[in-house]
C-alpha cells in the first residue's frame, strides 16, 4: 500500500496527477485537485533520445508531458483526449519594464507619486514600490493604472523573445540535434 501524497490515505492503486507543475501520486479521492498524467504501461518504442509522444521518462521529464503542459487548453494530450485547462493558461504576463511604463506615464501627466496614488485610491508607498520594480501590481491595481494612465502593462505577445521559440526550416544556426553526440 502506498500513501497518498495529498491527504495521506493508504491506497493500493495511486494515480499520478499534476498540480501547478508538480507530479503527485494520489488516491482516487484526490485526483480532482489536478490534471491526471497519463503514463504508458509498456516501455516499447522508447529510445534514449526519443521525442515521440510515446516516450516514457523515469524521471518524468519526457517531452510528451512537457509539451502538453505548456500548450493551450484547445490542444490534445498524447492520449488523444483534450487536456483540462490550468489556472496559469489564462493568466496574462506582466511586461518586464512595467515600472518604467508607470513612471513615464505618470510624469507625462505631470503628477507626483502621491497625486497618482490619491487618484487611484491607493497608498503612495505602493506607487513608489511599483516604479522601483520592488513589487508587482495586483490585478485590480494593474487595471486601474492601465485605464487611468492609458497604458498597457501586459507583455507583448509578439515580442522578439518569442521568435526564438518559433520552429521551422527557415531558422538559422544550429539546433540541439546538430550538436548532441549520442552515447550508445
């Protein structure tokens, strides 16, 4: 008998689920707290550097589980069914230069930090921390800042950093496959 890693109950047939990126072996009562990870029962077809969806990794770092955890909720997992969405799938990223955007927009309006804070009904210390980059804005503060200052604090979806991840034959330079030497 194995202990459930969430509630501690003894279970004969634990199931593997993924909760916020962590894989846990849980009892049948706790499977609703995460997304069930399908692991193939046989090890056939698995190679040392396989990238197919049938690869199994003893450490749980197979490419199939990684690709399904980072794709959008509309894609399918390696088992053919649709994957449940995660709370992080719908979250917007905050721009890395959010502090500069806030400061520039405030200065453009000719306001002090305390004047902006009064207008937002927030503390001046919060505005100081945001402009220094010491703290991240909550969702409500972010939406207030964006509407009042007429700025966007979200990361641009088509930024230069995303171009590194695009695939295709037109990419320049080496790939990992060009450099890796297999040890058989």
